[in-house]
C-alpha cells in the first residue's frame, strides 16, 4: 500500500498543535484509574471482532490496544459501540479513546485529538470472482449495485464521488461491513467499496468467492482518536506506540494478522 507523505505530515502537524491544548477534562490520564477504556465496533474483522465464543474480542486493533495498555501499566477494557455513536462516546467520556480503524482526516482532527498513525489503509473495489463486472475505477461502477458500511470513509468517498460526478449508482448502505460481504456473496449487490485492512480478512479465507478489482484511494492512515484536549493521554499513547514499533510488536502483529507489514510505511 502506498502512502502519501502529505497525510503523515498533516498528522504530525496536528499532533504538534495539540500539544498546546489543555489536559484531559477528566483531570487524569484515564477515566478509570489504572484502566485503559477503549471504544470499539466489535464487528469489523480482522481489526476487531468476536472469537468463536461470541464474547472474546480479537483482531489487530484489539491486540494493539492490549499492548498499549500494558506499556502504560494499565489493564484493558473494551466498550462495544455501534459505529454511528462511537465518536459521541469518546466526547461524553464513555471511554478514554477509540481504537477501531478510525481514519484520520482534517475534519475529524478539528473535533478530536489523534495520535500518530499506526497503520496504512486504502479503499478497494471488491466483486465476486464469477462476476461479469470488473470495475477498475469508481466511474465503472455506474449502473451497478454498490454497497459500503454507512458513516465510514468508504461512505464519504462514495457520497462525494456520486454528488460531484452525477453518476447513477444503486447504493446499499449497511451498519456492519460483514453485511456488505454477505449481500455480495448472495448476489444481491455487485460491488463493495471497503477498507483494504478489512478486505484482507475476507479474501484470505479458503474458498472465498471475492476478488479485488481496483484500489481507488491509497492515502489513508488509521490513528487512535481521543476527546479534544486530552493531551496527557495522547502523549502517553504516542510514546507507547513508538516503543511498540521499536520493539517490533506492531510489525509482528501486522504479519500475524495480514501476512504483511502495513505499519512501517506510516512511521
């Protein structure tokens, strides 16, 4: 995955600017002393999802959250939250931060604190292998049934493109990305616009019916999102991220989950 240097530079500037903000409104490093409370949408494999017992969260973000808590000397607590309410949760102190595949952008940076990026991401078009449609660009999805998870970067990209181009596309939005893949497997939609970190999971499964036809955006990075002004915890998490990269934990976890290194390009 390619990563535009301008995106990394923008985050670096935002982190620097945030250094002048006030400390956490909670008056301490975390809401619950000794506990790192993390908001997650547990339904976004391979980033965060439930194990076969239906109770234990697993995935890349989960492992990174646990490693960060350990570096800080804290225990780890996750709060399963629907994506459409996840940012409101961090604003109202339901948890300390969001580690749930949050894409950094300027609009969000104006409302929240962000750490340094910890993983690269891009937007992909995915179809069934037996599909007669093989779109190589967003323009080639015209007339097709396009699906994506609502209120995500995929949603923002598709909505902006449709509005600006005036292209006729049948749009199907779902609350969970797994619903998008289910619908594609049943031929109820033609193409999914989805994060590369998520597509990696579905395409790695034996006998999967999917294939990637195009990368339509490759300048995204994912970062940890915190309440605006919570600089003490932002700084602590940045330091912990640096240490996890230096000791190889980020790279090792990336190899275990994705089979490749998707973290070094953002350092």
